[in-house]
C-alpha cells in the first residue's frame, strides 16, 4: 500500500482509481465492508483502490475539550487499512481552513482533480462532510452525475448493535473488550515498547512487560484481562512470537501507585527478557476490575486466580 499526505504528490499509478473516504478509526467491521467492496470494485474495473482519510481527527480540531482518544492512532490505522488490500492511502491534513471547503469543493478537489476517481464507494450512512457537515450520499450522487463518477452505496450491514467507532470507544472505556471485538472483528490492540517498571511483578513471581507511556491504541478501563502478547521483532513463524498473557491496566492501588500502566504477564513464563522489544498486546476478555488488596498475600491469591481464568479463556482461542 502506498501512503502519502500531499495531494500534489499523488502517483500516476494510483489514478484513475476507485476511492472511498472516512476517519476509519479502529477499522471496524463496517469500515471493512466498505473497503472490501472498494477493492472488489477496483478489481472489477481494473483500477487501483484508494482510501482517503484525515489527520488529525476532526473532533480534535473542533472539540478538543472532549479529549477524544483514538482506537487506532496513525500507524495502527495505516496497518489495519493495508490489511484490507487497498492500494493507496491518502491522509489529508485536517485543519479549520480545510473544514471550510463546501461538500462540492471537497469532492471536486479530492476525487475529481486529485484522484480522477471513476467511482466512490460509501456506506449508506455516509454524511457530514464539507462545510457545515452538509454533504451526504445524495450530495455525492448528484456531484457524481455532474463530474462523471459513479457512486456505489453499501447498505448498513451491522447486526444487533450498530458498527461504529463511538460504540467501540464506549465498550473499551467500560472494559467490555469482548463487546468491542465483536464490532472490530478482532481483539482490540495496543502497540508499544517494553520498558522498565517498578519490578514488583518479578519480585512477586510474575514478571510483566510494561508498555511505554507513548504506546499506540486506546487504553481500556482499569482491570485485568486475558489476551495475547505478540513480539513484533520476531519472525512470524517463531514459536515465541505470540504468547498467551494476563494484562493488568491500572495504578497498582495495593502499592499506592499513581501512574496508570499497561503490563502483561506471559502465562507460565519467567524466562523472557522483553525489555526494549516492540510488542503488541491484544485484549480478549475482561477478568475482573482493578482492586486494592489489604495484603500482598491477598494480591497473590487473586493473581493466581486471574491467571487460571486467563488460561481457561485462551486455551480454546487461536490468536488473531
């Protein structure tokens, strides 16, 4: 996948094309349905497929007070989009000036002049683009008729709870990682570098891999989770690449901690030296909330129970 940010640097090999657009935070099942149809449409027409997205997220510009946390920031989003098979990713700089483009100006500038799109693929709920959030599917269809591109509209495919990034964020903020995974189509993932922590886990017999503070991915609610740790610097076929783990998110209240951390204990392994390695952590199931224990002995008893529950959860699951 070729990714670029300057429309003027659009490769000739990626135009004309078929295209789609959106924030694609999390690249959930709804996004994937649109992107799969995009790739299919490109193949049918013998054209490359291009996804257009924005950085930063519009909410960061217009509602910074909300402190929107992205499910899959920048590089994670790009990796997920690449996994769908799209040929190109154009990331447009979202500014207040850019937001003043009318729906028609945005469409003509991006899909007609820059990409020379022959078709634009969207979900039936596509709306809110252009100045004043006035653009919708009808707007796009009308502009396509004028400027010579087709508009391919997918029906809403979600079953039960609607597939949306806001629903994923809501579930993760409540620790409902299994419910988030049902919308994402995979476990939620964070990625970062293993750094030194307080080393309490090792002292207690459960050495943990602490993710760096600048790790990518929305941090779920405080609690203990069953999940997977993937060592990204190892070969895909390495037996130690993806390992079952118990993940703790929180401040370690039993030890009066104040720093919120994400740390993972690889089940039944005390021989691993993961410091400075790049790892990904996937959250499969919530085990319990973070608790304050009155003694280290109570904590150790709880941890042993947590690990057994994680083992039971992960035994029958193949990592993604």
